[in-house]
């Protein structure tokens, strides 16, 4: 489970080319792909307006408190 940085005091450094639409959440999910066991669950907390999706993960649940939203993703088998 992680609460992604807002980007106000952080910066992202790319080591390999990424899709144009890849945001920090997509890049994190991509980095985790190779180390997670099948059927693993990842929880990401983001600003509620952020859209998070990755083709190798299925969103299984979410909840929101104030301006933050937590999304639960399962690795696709």
C-alpha cells in the first residue's frame, strides 16, 4: 500500500521510455509487475481526481475520504 507523492516536492526520473499517458501511478504499477505474485493486491492512495489504470491490473475496490481516494488493484492472471 502506498500514498503517491503529489509531485510538489518530488520529481520523477525516467530510465526507460514510457507511454505518453503514463503517470506516476501507472509507472509504479509497471515497476511492481515483475515482483508481485499472481493474484497480488496493490492499494494506491491518490488525489480523488487522478485516474489510475494499467492493462495488467484489475481494479477491484475503492473508497474515498475527503480529497483522497484509495484504489485496490489485483494483478491479472
